[in-house]
C-alpha cells in the first residue's frame, strides 16, 4: 500500500476505521456484509441524502460529489474507502485512486467477478437502475474477465422504492419482480448480478423466481469479500477490539435512522447531519 511501510505503520492503520459512502441508504447492505466477515472493524458510513439520487446526475457532477464524500471520510482518518454506489463506482474510482494513498474499492468490479465465475452457460443477467443498465458498466467489466460471456441487462426502477417502503415479501413485489425478470428467464441466463445495493433485500424473491439453477450474485457480499482481501493483503485488518459504526448524512438523519435500521436488520441509534463540499 502506497505511503504505509513497516509494522509500526501497519499497526496504526489497523486501528483506523473503514469508510463507506453512498448517495443514500443502499450502501448499508454493503456495510452489513462487511460487518459479517470483518466483525472487528470500525466503520464510518456517509449517506449523501441531500443529493440523492446520483443516477440522474452528469458524470462530472458524480465525480465531484464522490470526491467530496471521500474527502469527508479521509478527514475522519479512514484506512480504506468503499464507494458503495453503482453510479459512483462507474465514474469516480480512477479519480479517487489517484487522489488518495489508501485503498479504494467499488461495488461493480466485485459483482462482475462473482457473476463471471458463477456462469456455466456464459449467459449472465444484470439488473439495476436505468442509469446503471444504460451505462453498460457491468457488461464491460464482465467482458474484461471473459469476452465470450453474453450479458443481458434489465432495469428495475420500482425495486428501490419497494425496498425503501419495506415491501419485501408482498404480492405486489412478487408481481413486479416477475414482470421485470421474465425477459432474463427467457434468455436462459444461469447467473444474475444484483446491480444495485438496494436489491440484496429482494434476494429471496429473486432467487425464488429464478429457481436453484440460477446463481444470484449479491454485489454487496462480493464487495465485502474484496474489502477483506485488500485489508488482509495490506496487513491492516483489525481482528480485535469492540467494533463500532458511526453514521453521517447530508440531510434527514431521522428518516435515515428509521429506514436504515430496516436495511441493517438492527437498530441505528444515532445519525449525525453534516455538510460536505
């Protein structure tokens, strides 16, 4: 890792928190998966709720917002940055990696790698927001790994509001999901990427619709595995101590606390509002 040499430096870095940012709530699914496999790590989460969604913003604006979010986390002394937003991951990673001398990881690369490794028939489906699907970013990343893989995308714009309303196992959600996923079933995919960080909450419904012969790749869990590997490889994993999470948002902390607790499956006690940029 650039700028960090020697066991003493690594010892200091181990104790620093992981920083995660997202445009809003979805990145909490990444936080949840990181906590599962890295229970000793402190985590700082920033949700840019004042400027959500990022999908409708220009590339330059998304990069600017992402840099501002990451600057905030770096100012709090994080040892790693996780861009837990598909739009930020699409546009801002090269800029962030040039800017900081700590590891930066997004959600697209790990999800693409998981899907490419799981497919047997070389037919992969990707579901996400309209912005993510129209960008073809997952297709590009998957084809970097194996250009022979056929990648079929489908946008599912109603999934995000369904998740945020908590309608995870309703008849309405089932009907909408079957409508969105029917074209992918007809194409005969055998692996599907959940290309939005809200979608892991719908994984039971999606898995039920596709059946056991289709691998459902959760980009949140794949990203958590990537985070662990990077920390281990750099010798800065923290496996001891009482881990804690701190939550910051740019707007509506109480709403974030209420809905975010559903995302995590555990209570968020405190959320602080801050200004970035």
